[in-house]
């Protein structure tokens, strides 16, 4: 299906076991000769088995803004349109498709706007996708997994029936304003007739199953059947429930067919675990398996012998192939309007985040033990409180409680947990979502332990906020009870079990136990003890038990931008994903305890600069002979006393590593920065002094040279002037002499 973040979201959690075997003669599990290459050495992939969790069936009858329903509905319509246009490319012709082609003829000329369930979404098309071609690919995939053409046409007819069910509308009869009847029920081509034909039932029988409620009671003489009319809203709810359950049965059948082809045998590690007895610790297994999941988490079993441990889990694994499990499950969800599905999904993420924290904790504990370092387990944060708030127990298991008495008495007796209280409200006569929300506020609103985790939204009645590890999420309680009950009326189930189509009939017979229908025993009709949350919690208990018996590897998938385009990085979107996937929470866990670690050599060489002067000579001697452990003990033992503010136990020296708490690391790093700053300042001072002296010497030399040049120029000018004066004097003397001689000669004459 298309969501606001993904054009191809599966909308269900899946745990896939990749089953391995060894070649003959190597020990371990030997596969089937026809399915593994026994002539080759080493482990061989033999098969796979898929376990599914919480299919989002509610998407069948509606989707949020910017999203749409499951792709198969749109592929059906696209294929019918392509056949109607006469384009037989890709094998899309009524003759080539056989029974499926005949079915598609009935969809000719219709679009998603003609079906109420699909018309509620504005997102009818996927950019860059040819959904008619995708439909052919879907049929080819069905054939590859052993689904015949006839069975494929039955599956597609049932999906067509889901779409037609959404077109059935109701009105109140003129004589009974509290009842309901189908509008246009007498139309031969109406939605009721089309849905009944596709489901293999009579239109009148389908209308009766949706519009009436049958109760069987016993008196002293005989059993009697009482028919009671349903109101229009109740009839709509029944129609939507039938559509959801019909789609769910189809989905389960297809998954079972895939497992039948791919799986080596029908048993899996989850099946084996279901048969175990005894305390949880005995179900841990021999850690021979590995699983992967958590929006990407992997666990591997290794490919050794299936079991070498005497534990009960190991015994349960005997005869099953070793496997690598891949858990691909919902990421944290937070929308404009959050309902029951988001609470279940976010609860799953809380459990997986809790397990991830445990993995980090176990890793840290093993490291501290190996390094012989004392530590306090309470330093590590966890989300135990939020898991307890949601499930009523710190490990996600459903709390044990007595079922006797009324719902209020059970709650007053100490029933705890959002989901258990939701189940209890579903069992209370006349229970409502508003009453459940009030009980939650009364129990947790003033509880000191959960005050920061749970709070009421005062300006929106029926809304509450839960503070998850990824941030606060506001939930709307309006439809919680209806979605948790997920009831299919016994009348609808009985109608489907009487279908003339074997495929429809078999689906409802096989899966009738999981529908939460009303079971009649004795004199009164009582509700079967079923709810979506209780079933989902039990699935999660089994899943977490399986995960804990394996060696986990975690993979986080980060989408760079919401537009699904290359070469674009959207910072805000990436930060949200890091928060929602628990990466930031994991960082907080990693920073607890002693988050800063250094090898002895690295620590001594880095921090020796802040050692007292009288200690440096001894340090250099220890470093010279390569005794870095002794040097670390000498250095940091002195620093613990010399530097104020280092907390007690803030610095610990292990066998090969130095461990620092955040406070101690900050103080040491600050002192190291101060020492480096002082050294840098001294270097700068000396460099500036040297540079200034060089500049002064150069300036002095230049000045002296300039002065010399200036004096020489002045001397040359003076010399020139003196020469000119002497020349002038000589000229004057010669001229005066010449004149005097001329006067004398004149006088003598």
C-alpha cells in the first residue's frame, strides 16, 4: 500500500526464517536431495518460512490523507481498463488470462471512483508505475508459488467482492427507524447482488447477515431463535468487518501457500516454541539461531548442529533446520490522527527498543567483567516504565488476573496497563472508548511513576498523550474499542460458511476461531474472549521469546528524503527517523556507565601533557620501556587527586582499557584543552617574539642603508655645490684679473 513515507509499504510485520542445511557428511541438518546441492560444501539455503503480525486490515475500508489502499485493488482496475482498451501487450487479454480474464470483464469501464472504499483516497495512481503490468507480475508470482489459474481467479473474485461490499449502503425501513435495510436491494446489477454473486451467497442471505442479529436462547421447552434488527450504523460496521475479515482470510491463505512451497517442512522455530512448557528461562534455547529485524534487525542461528544444548528450547529445535531469521517490522508511527493501530505498532517498537537496550546492557556488562571493572547497573536508562504502562508488566507479558466479576471490580482490584484495561472495557456491558479513557486518566493521571509518561489532553475530550522513547504521541480513543474487538457477527460468518464457492467457504471455516464472533452456549449468548490486542500481545511474547534465543544484529534503514528522489538529503526527515528508530535512545544508553574508553597507550600519550612536572620524568621512563598499564595507573592515580571535580569511580583502569564516565571525561578533556591552549599560547608568544625581532633587524638594516644612501646623496649634492662655487670663484678671479690688466694697459698707454 502507499503511505505518506513509502509507495510500497507492506503494512504488516513479518518474521522470515531463512532455513539452512549442510552438505551430506559434514554433520548438522541434511536437506532434501532435490532442493539443495549436496555435492557442494558448506551451508546451503534450503527454504524460508514467513510469520506475519498485525496485518493492517483497517486500510481496506479507509486510509489517511495522502495514502491509499492495497495495490492489488488498483492493479485489478488497471488490468480491466487495459483489456477494455484492446491493448494485449504483456499478455493482458481476456483469452490469455483464462478465468481471470472473464472476471476482469465485469470490471470494464469502472475506476476507483466507482468503489466507495477506494474513492475515499485521493491518491489513485503511483508515479512511474504501470499497474496493469504489475498485475501480470502478480499473476506470474502466484503461478510460481503453485497457485493455479482457477484458484487465482477465486482469490481475485474475493478481492472484487471486498470492493463491492464497500458500495453496499443502508437506510432505515419506513416501518422501523431503529432497523436497517440495503438500498437498491432489488437491483439485479446493484452492489448487493454483485457482492453476493462474487461471494457465492444469496443477496437476501447477505442482507440478513448484515442487517439482522440472530440470537439463540433456550427455555424449558425448546430452543428459540430471535432475530433483532441492526441499526444503520451497526449494519455499516458489520459490512466493514466482513470486508476486513475477508481480505484477512485471503492474505493468510496466500502466505500459507507461499510457506507451503518455500518452507522445509511445516514446522518453524515459532511453532516449536509454542509447544514448550516450563519457565521462560528454559525457553531461551542454545543460541544456535539468529534473528534480524527491528525496522531492520537480524539474528542468525549459525549453521552448526540444530541443537547441542539440553535445554527445552534446544530439544524443541531438534529436527528443524538451522535458520537465519529476518524481522522486518513496523517503524514508530506518529500521524496527525493516531488510533489503535499506531498504539499497537508503537508498543511493538517499545518492546524491541527495550530488547535493544538489553543487548547493549549485556554487551557492556560482559566488557566490564572482562576488564575487571566495577560498575552500577542502575546507571543505564531503559523504557521499562512505558512498557509497563502499555502492557501492565515490564516484559510485555499480559498480567494474570481473575475474569470473575465486573470490569470495574477487576480494575479496582489492580488491573493495570493501557491494553489490558482496553480488553477489560471491551468485556464490560455498555463499555465505551470515552469510559476507557476516563479510567486511564483516573489510574495514571496522578500516578507519580507515570505522570511524565501519560497525560490527558484537556481541550480534546477522549484524547491522551503517551511519552514514547521516540517522543510524545497523541492518541484519539474514539474507535479503540471497535478496532480492538474486530468482531465479525456470527450471522455473517455463518452466511460465508454456507457459500457455494469452496474458496470462500473454506477460508471462513479455517479461520473462524480468530474472528471474535459471538458464541452461543447454554441459555444466553456470551462473547468469545478475543481481542486484537490480546492476540497481538501473545504474538509479541512468542516473537520476543524467539528473538531472545538467538544472536541479534540490528540494521537501521534511513530514508534520505520524503520525495523518493536521488541525491537529496532532507535533514529534518532524517533526524525524525533517527529518533523514531531509537537511534537517539540507543546513544543515551551507550553514554550511560563508562561511555569513554581508551587503550592504555593512547590514554597515556594523550593525557601525559597534564601530568604534574615532578611526575613526567617517571612517566617518560615507563613509556620508554613500554609499560603503558603501569604508566596509566601512575598517571590517572595522580590526576584523580590533582584535579577537583572528578567523581568517585569516574575513572577506572581495566586490564587493557581506561574507562571514563562522562563527567570525568569532560574534566580531563577540559584540562587537556587548557594545557594545549597554554602550550599553544607559549608557542604563539615565542613565535611572535621571534617574528618581531626578525622584523626589527630587517627594519634596522633597511633604515641604516637608507640613511647611508641619503647621506651619500647629500654629500654628493654638497660636493657639487662646492665645486660650482670654486668654479665660480675661479671664473670671477679670472674675469677680475682680465679687467684689471685691461685697465692697466689702458693706463699705460
